[in-house]
């Protein structure tokens, strides 16, 4: 009988070639691209359902209960929310442009400004719900507005949290690398993945600005 204990076990060898590392890097970068678009798609479906309910109830206007007496949510607060969201999205976009040009500090300042804007817009949206001149089920307009306000809060919190975690990662990368932020890591895998994350996050902020503008027009102007 052969003494199998004397035969060394074959060690598991993992191949770590440059081609495989490049493939893994492309997969990681693509996952941020795909994940960001899927995240936008999720909210797009939510907003589409809200828009469908809005135009359906508005067109049917059963019992003239769509919008009795042309009642409207507090317009001043609505304008403030819209301005804050759009301004924050533009600042985030400007920060991404500066990051691409190698100005990490400018992006971080713009990012923290966008985070502050997101928190302010969320607070204004919550405050507006306490100032409504109607009850949630008082009319079709009231029901649709409550639904939009809840969706907007979730969207703003999601975008703000995403931006904050990206900024925190930027600070950790700068401290761990011993250089001035992620711009110096652009040729490494972590730097490229970081930039893909920034791009996806900024894209989502642009989506928030577009969605906010569309529903601002629907609830306050038409």
C-alpha cells in the first residue's frame, strides 16, 4: 500500500498576470458605471409612477376634486428646495470637472458644499410637510404631492449619503497614500475606481436636479 501521507499536497496557485489585473480593474470600474445607472433607474421608475398618477388624476378630475380652489403647496419653500437642489448638483458637477483637471481640494470643497445643500434641501422638504394647507387625502393634488415629497426626501438622502461616503474615502486615500489626495493615485487601480465612483455619484446628482425641476414645474407652475 502506498503511503499517501508522504505525498505532498498540491498547493493552490492563483495566477496574477497583468492581463488578469487589468480585467479585474475594468470589471470594478464597469460595476460602478452599471450600479450607478441601475440606482438611477430605480428612482426613475418611482418618479415615473408618480408622474403617471399626477397626470391621470389631473386629466380625470373626478368630482372636480383634483385641485379644489387651485390650492398649492407652500410656493416659497418649493422654490427654495428647487434652487438648493439644482445649485448643489451644479456645484457637484463643477467639482468633478476640477477633479479631472487634478484639483482634488476643489472637488472636496464642492462635494462638502453639495452635501450641505442636500441636507438643507431635505430639511426644507420635511419642514414644508408641516406647513401644508391641506391634508394628505384631501384631493388628488394633495395625495400626489405627499407621494412626491416622500420620494424626494429618499432621493436627497441617498444622493447626500453617497457623496459623503465618497468624500470620506477621498480623505482616507490621501492620508493612507502619503500624497495629496486621489489625484496622485490616478494611475493605480484604487484611483481609477475612485474616479468611477465620483462620476457615478455626480451623474446621480444631475438626475436629482432634473427630476426635481420636472416635479417643481408640475406642482407649482401648471
